[in-house]
C-alpha cells in the first residue's frame, strides 16, 4: 500500500461520523412535586428514597430514563439523539399533566452532555501520545485505567483514547463537537507522526 493510499484510508476512518451513545438533558416543571404520589400514579415509575433521591420514569419509544426530583427538576438520560431527549421529556410532561400537575406548555430543555464514540481506524501508542500532546491536558495512568484522558479547549470536551484507536467523547453540547474533536485529535496525531 502506498503512502497516499494509507493517508486516504486514515482519512476515511476518521471522517465517518461518531455515534451518539447518550444524551443528557435537563428541564423543570417550576414547582415542587410529591414523588410518592407521582410514583404511585405514574405507571412504571421507580422510587425508593433510601437508594436515590429521585423517581425514575422510563420511556420505551424513544428509550430513555427521566430522573424526576422533588424540586421539580427533571434529568433525561439514555437518549440516543437530541430529538429523542426532547421527545422523551415531552412524554414525561404529558404524563405529569395527566396527573393534574401544572406543567408549562414548553418548558426549557437544556442539553447538558452528549457522549459519543468514534474510531480513528488505527492503533494508538498511548505512551507516545501522552508525551507528544503535552502533560498539561493529559491524564494517563495505565495502571489505573487503560485509556488516556485528553481535555480539549475547542471544542470544550473530554476524550478518552484507547490503544485500539477507539475514542469516547464526553462533555459535548452539540453533536458536531464529537466530529470536531476527532478531527483535532487526528490532525495532532498526523503532526506528531503518530497516526500509523
């Protein structure tokens, strides 16, 4: 395989879109809730205040879990897209309205975190990367954890790099953050001659 073919193969591996694994979104209903009553009246809700301070309500389509707190705050986790997070929370809002709880027509939904996974398409020498990327943005303790933690400023995300070439991106607020992070990492690896 020629050098240009290897370079094209690497570009193809990096340019495929990362996969969203989890979207975490938060919202609120603007009032305190009686979680005992919510758990009793809302089918499929789990609530055990000894184990967790919120009630857990799971939606099936789209699949997610809404953590409902006494304060009226709600956190949606497990959604596979921003649209799914919004749809799941709208289901929760409708169900709470069905219980007679006064929920605003369009509560603000804030995306807190998007966790994505990607693959650079080639194995990584994590020791060389730790040295090459500079220790100020890196955490790498292979005895503690098999991945290298790399914090980026732009986009503002935390990435976990693994020797297999797999990458987990967390802290994103927008789906494009993961793509940009993979591009930044691939460029830095190329600059340092570590992309083979």
